[in-house]
């Protein structure tokens, strides 16, 4: 046990760099992680936005008649034009 304590306090043994504990700035690993999470968030917004747009178009298509000219013919017969 004494040898271990001597090794820890021995000034000849270089200590590992502790640059990540010197200040409160984020590390490079956290910056990369945050950028990747931000990209994943943007990709999820685009993905679900496209799905939502397709679902809205599909809902509108159910509201429209199957024959697009049926409404024109009905209006022409109702007004007596043509």
C-alpha cells in the first residue's frame, strides 16, 4: 500500500492531462454529440413533416369528389349556362 501511495505522489511520474477539468467550456466530445443530436432533431422534423404533409393531402383527397368535372357539370345544369 505504501508503494502505491509513493507512486501517486512521486513527482517524476507524469500526471495525465486534465484539460477537460480546467474550465467550464464544453469538451469536443460534447460539441460533436450536441451537433449530431441537433442534426437528428432536424431530420426528425423533416421526416415527420413530410409524413404529415402526405396525410393532409390524403385527407383533402377524401373530401374532394372522384370526378373533378362533376361539380362543373352540376353548376352548368343548375345555372342553365351552355
